[in-house]
C-alpha cells in the first residue's frame, strides 16, 4: 500500500513539473551588419509567436529572413507543418512529426536534408533559440540562432 501512495505522489509531482513549464512570447528582432568578403550589407530579421504549455503547442510561428542588396532568403515554420514538443532540462525541443511531408508541402527539394529541431532554452529572463532546421528553409542553410529577453523583448543574434 505504501508503494501505491509513493507512485501516486511521484506521478503528481511529475505532472505538476511538466505543466509548470509554459512559454508565451513574441519575438521581433532585426540586425543590420556588413557581411564578410565584399562588404555587402546584410539584414537579419526574425518574427515569431510561441505559446507552449508543457508538451502542448498552442501556437508556434517563426519567420527568419536574411536580406542582401540583390536577394533574400527565408526560413519559416508554423503549426501547419506538424510540430511536436518535448520537454528538456532547460526548456523545449520542437521538431517535425513528418519532415518529408512538411518540406514537400512547401515545394522544397531535398538537398537541405530532413532535419528539424529547434531548442528553446531558458536562462532567467533569457530565451535562447537554437535552431537546427534546414528542412524548413528553401535556399538558406538554417534559421537564425538568437537570444531574446522575454521581459524587455531585446534581441541578440548568436553568430
């Protein structure tokens, strides 16, 4: 009988820990810099809306763009791409349920691979967004890695 109470108590603690991990934030970041080589101007721009409640994704939309003087490239991912979330020690890992289907639906070829993982890691008020998601980028290598202060909204690109 003591084992039943122990297991029930452990399940309640785990459930409370999992449900306590929530995130509700908007990201709006931009950075203009000179690119190496030709000295061409490079503009990074990221817009995101992220709402998570444990492993439940309420809303997830992210557009990450790089603009040069004569061309631009973007990566984007949203709820229609079939996302799933898992909890990690530091936050979340967002991934695609079916990378082939998501990439095909966008009309992309397969030369970028079929990987997509976006880690969202909290450190105080800082939210580190660490993408490894070339699948959802057309001609671009990956989304921008960045850190956002969730209280002030200030951004820093991790390069």
